[in-house]
C-alpha cells in the first residue's frame, strides 16, 4: 500500500465531523467565513503573482534570443 492510501484510510466520517466540531468551537461560526475569505484572497494573489512571473520570465527569454 502506498502512503496516501494508508493516510486517507485512517480518516473516516466520524473523524471529519470531530475536526469540524473542534474548529467551530475554537473559532466560532462568525470567524470562519472571514478566515475563508482571507484564504481565498491569498490564493488569488499567489496565482496572480505566479502568472505575472511567467509573463516576465517569457519576455526575458525573448530578450536573450
């Protein structure tokens, strides 16, 4: 068996429910949407920066030719 199969086999629906419950208790229902919004904004910025880097890298390659 591979590592991923073993790891995913150990997490069941009860464990996921327990994790969700603990997160709700720690952060509360109002804080979680704010955290997800911030996470989404961070992912957008990362994608934008990586896309800009690709464009800059391509133009630098063309200049060297």
